[in-house]
C-alpha cells in the first residue's frame, strides 16, 4: 500500500505510524491480518509506485508484481519485502484509529533492514527517496537536488 508519509512514534518499543485510506483493499488486508511492511523506494521507482496507487488489489493476483516490483517474504513476518528497496520495516499492527478520512495504523517493528545508504541517518548523496508532493494527472514527486 503506497503511503504519503510515515513517522517513528516511539523508540521503546519501536513503533511507526502510517495513514491509509480505509477503503483501500490493502488497508483492509492489513486490518484483517494485523501485520504490514513499509518499503522505502528510490525515485527511479516512482512509475511503479504510481501503478500501485492506480491498481485495485482485488482485481489482480499480485499487486506488487503487476506494478513491476519483485518481492519476497519478509525476514521475520509473512509480509512483502520489495527486492531492491532501500529499507524494509516489518510490523505487527499495534493499533488503528480512524482520523478524519483516513485510518492511522501504528505498527510494532519486528524487523528492519536498510542499504548501505543508511548508517544512523540517510546519506542523500546515495539515497534518492520518493518525496510525494501531490496528485495532478498522476503522482507528482520532488525531482530537485537533495544537496
């Protein structure tokens, strides 16, 4: 499920939060399975993420594969880990709360991994994240300098 942003909300225990559309197929899967993964992708995967946003999960067998994102099972949980992601965070669902037109999902981190571009902080000379800026005839992202 593509999300606009995520946040670390606790170090002890390690918790992250994401907001999702409660009508999305993937959000419903997360609420039912009580687990999810967060995969941080680079700017060159923007087209694939755009395909994720515009594909209904109930209409395809494998939404990630249909978007061109190969994946495997997570290292600790049975959640998707996108091959080549700059980071993958595997979570069990700690809580969910409807806020406005979205649901805030709080996940307890069970496993995490990142590329060499992360060592206590992101090296933006090596990691070029997708920075969502809005929707206008498709997903728009920041394409300026990271320096």
